[in-house]
C-alpha cells in the first residue's frame, strides 16, 4: 500500500490538467484540524474525496503535504507546490469553519463593541508613592530652569532672576521631601548642580558679581562635583569685568591646573584670557609668553593679532616683521583651497543673487572676513613704524610685498590706506597715482578709489576732475552715498543748487545716517530759501548727533533770521546749548548779545558782550558796543577803558582818541581833556575837530587860544566850507581811513547777514546825538560852520544846552554793525 501510494503521488507530480469541473462541490475549507499525512482532504462533511473534472479521484498528497510532524500547511498547500508554507488559518488562531450561533464573525480585537460607546477611562492610581511625588516635583524644577533660560534669551534678566530663585527653592523642597520620606540616597546631585550654576549665571547677567562669585564658590568647594574646578574660568571672567585683573589671572591659572592635557582647545582659550589680563595690566612680556604658547600649539588669528599688539607696544620692529609673516601663514579654520576659490568667485560676482542660502558658505565667508580684517588691521598698525628712522613709506612698501601673494583683497584695501597716508602728508600727486591703479580692478574697489580721487580734486579746486571721478564712482556703485555727496558738492560749487539738492536727497535715501549728506542738504536748502526744510535737516542732525556743533550753529542761525520774538528766544537757547559744547566762543557770545538786544533785555545783552570781550578782547564791534552802552548810562569811567582798548587795537584811527577825550569832558576833567586834545593835535595836526575843542577849552579855562584859532582858520580856508545842514555832522578826521573789519576767530560758515545796523544801535546813536538835554557837560564842541570862536564859546558856557556832541560827530555806525 505504501509503495502504490508513493507511485501514485509520483505519477501525479507532473499532471498539469487544470480542467476543473466547476459544477462539482467546492473543496472543503481549512477551518478544521489537520488530517494525517496519508489521508486526503475530504469535503466539509469529511466523507468523500474530491473528484476531478474527469471523474477521477484526486491525486494523493505528496510527502510535503499535510501531516502532524511536518508542520501545518494551508488547505491548498499540497496541491502542487514544491514547498509547503506555514498554516495560519487554523482553529487555534481563532478561525472557525462555520459562523457561531450568535452570528458573530471573527473579531479578535472586539471592534464590534464600538457601537456600544466609548471605552471606559483608565483607572487612576489610588495613592501615588513618595518616589512618584518626588519626580513630579523635579519636573517642576526643570520647567523653572527652562523658563530661566528663555528669559535670558529674551534679555529679561529680572524675570530670569526671579525664576532662578524659584527653581532653587523648589529644588530644596525636593531634597527635604526625599529626606523626610527616607529617600535621601536618591537625591539628584546633578539637579542640585544645575540649579546652583543657573542661579550663579543669572547673578552674573544681572551684574550681581558678589552673589555670583559666592554661588560659584559653593559649587567649586563641593567635593561631590569633581569637574567643577573649570567653573573658576567663570569666576575669572567676573573678576575681569570688575577690572580686578590679578584675581582674574589667579582664577584662570587655577582652572588651567584642573584641565587635563587632552582638553587642548579649552587650555588655549584660558591661556588667551590670561594674556588679555596681562595686557590690561600693561605687562606685555607676560602676555606675549601666553600668546606664543598658543601660537606654538594651535595658532589662531585672534591670538596672533594680540601678540602683534604686544610687540607693537614693546617697539620690537624685527619681531614684528617675523610675527606678521607667521600671522599670514595661519589658515582659516575649515577653509580649503577649493572653498577659497569659490568664495573669491562669489565675491567677484556680487551682482548675481543666489536664491538658495548656503549656510556653510556663509560661515566660511564670515571666518575669512574676520581673518582678513585682523590681517589688515595689523598691517595698518605696523606699517608706519616697522622700518628704521621713521621711514613710513618703506614700511608700507614692505607690507605690500608680503601681502601680494595670497591676500589680494587685503592688499587692495591697504593700497587705499597708502593713498590716504599720502593725502595726510600733502603728497596729492602720489595719492592720485596710487588711486588711478584701481581703474581696472573690481567694481567695489573702483568705487572707493573714484570717491577718494573726487575728494582730492575737490580740495585742490579742480571741480571738473572731481565731478568726473565722482561719476566714475557712481557708475561703479550707484548706492555709494559718499560718491553722491561729492557729486552734489561739485554742483553746489557751480551754483546748481536744485541738482545738488537732488544728489543729497539720493545719498540720504541710500544711507539714512550719512552726516555729510544731511548737513549739505540743510545748506543747499538755505541757498534755495527753503528754511523749513533746512531746519528739518539740522534738527535731524542735532537729534541723532547732539555733539555736532555745526548743526547747532546753523539751526540757531535759522531761528535768528526770523522776525518773531519766540524764534529769537529759541535761537538764544540754541546758542547757549552750543556754548556748552564750545565754552567761551566769542562769536556765539556776541550773537547772544545781539539777540537779547533785539529782545530789549539790555542787561543780558551787556553780559554776553562782556563775555565775548573777555574771550576775544580785540573785537572792535564788541568794544564799541560796550563803550556806547556805558556812555548811555553815564558810566564814563568804564566807557573810557573800552575806548582806550579800541585805540590800542586801531592806533591809526583818531575817532577812538576823540571818544576818550569826550568822556573826560563829560566827567568834568577839563585839564585831562585839554592834555589829550593837545596830544591828538600833535599826532594829527590837520584834524579840525581837535583844533575846535582846543580853542573852546582854552577860552573856557582862560588860556591863550590865538594859536589854535589861527591854525583853525587856516585849515578852514584850505578846505571847502561845508553846508549849514551838514555843519553838525563834521567827521573827526576827514582824511582817516575807514575802520578795518574786526578780526573773527571762528571760521565756521555763517548765514548771510544784512549790512545795515540794527535798529537798537541806530536808536542808541540818536540818543547820543540828542543827549545834551540831560547832559552835565561843561563845554560843548563848537559848530564847524561858526563865523567866529566867540559865538561858539558863548554858547558853550556852563549850563548851556548844546545840540552837538563828538559821539554824534564821530561815525561809529560801521563798528556797531
């Protein structure tokens, strides 16, 4: 039987007849248990074998078929496959051959009960353990620590301090809770460390240095934290900010002792801090030793630059050269030659906008910029002093030779510095020669060179060349505010104020804080009579740059132009604010005196004129104003002092001497007046006015006057007789030259002023001309057109009312403007 069965199986292995009679009963399902290895699968009733479409019995199962030892297979596994697969549809997995009595299908996950409503909630723990409560309290501490960090990032240090203190209280509460519940061995030491460090850090950010140091000290002294010694670096930083450099060095060295040799980067950073502290103390040799230790281990550009500063302070020229060459050999961290070429190409094509931001390239560019900036600063520092005997040009040439190989960008900027040095030395031709070499270089360098060339030509007065190079700079870089200002200056000089205004406005649009453009915009608006816009420009300058005295002066001058008393008061306030910046400026004091004279505050006006005279005692405008002011108040002694000073400043002008003698006459000191008139006559024998007063004084004093009468008659005959209307206005010296303009010490630009004298000064002169009604003069000057000396003398008796005075005869109007 066994052999026959095997033969049947082998015979049917290659039977591929697939003509199955669909009308036959379906094969039995696989929801029952497996049969024996040699028993074919029956129908669902388990009685008959499955017949084929040809009416034959099905072939027997192969040896790999269904059996109790060979493992479970599916119901169709023995039908012709060479290898059986594991059976999953078995009753043991929950499958059944027929539907259950309650008509429920296969539902192992009980999904059919979803219609009954939501699942019941999870049961809460009846009582948490002490460990669970401690963990919840620790979570609260962590939340407070995170809140502290968020506050520090937001620069809200007071809130950070509050949260840090709350975190400290919460952490102590956790420790007490654990100890009270017998969990002392489970105290989280790391959490305690973090809380203390966080509190110390917050103290540091709030400038509470003593509290921060105490907190750091508690952590460092705790032996449970073996790695806490490096926190002495933080303590050293605190001492450094407090400018306690010896204590900072001590802390840095103690931290350095606890850093293992494997932490090289950290050790080098601490060494740099020690070097910086020694620099602050002025101990450059000690600082240099620390920087050299870094250079021998892991050289970086910042330490190299610091070492170069120490060598510069010591004046060691040879070591400066060697160190600068070593500084040029320091590579940029993370930058390869390929990266350098790509960065150079991106710089050369700055007009191409890269839509995708490359963070790595941005970081490399930042590092390269820092390195180039340190090299350029070091080159600028040592170039003027690196050569012997002060050969600054040779030093610049040596630095250029060193930069020529690998530092093209730095070299171009340094050559521009060389041109600026030529300009400082007034070697403009050499500066122009250096700058013209940039015409074939990058656009940015061409713009810088064009701007400087325009500036040089503008200073030399070659406005055509200045405008030409300004156009080149603008063409190379349209957003070059300085080039636009130079262009506007050229137009301003040529009288094209409207176009100049446009250029200044464009420069302000490009660079909103361009001081030159805003100031020049105010000046050109003054030229265009746009006083409101000019005032707005100068107001903006005063607001953004309060120390700019020129803007304050122009703003006060605009107020002074107005005819309103409120504007005059604003002008006075602005001038006083300007005096705080430039104390004792005589021009500002004089303007304040004029303003208060307009405001009819004579005493304050006298105060400011006196201050102007104290600061600059040779200003004839101020001297004459003060002299007239004292004469009006019959304070002749003080007036004499000022008129005598004016005579010393302008000895060739006779009017000051006549004013002095007139003051003596008003005081009643006739002998002194006679003496001074005689001296005037000796120095100026052709002066008619002095002879007139000499004749009158001699008659009044009973002295011989015939000599003076003859000289006076002779002079009158030699000159054409003046008309009767102009007799009272005879000048003291017809041949005397016009008084020279008083020198001004301040050379800053001033707004245009009217040439006419102020109304108050004219009124003061009128009062002087008509001052005879209340005068105490004993002798009055005779009229120039009088027929004889007797009539003049008779009218000039004591108590007589004189209509003329030498203050009215002498023209001081030009001096009082």
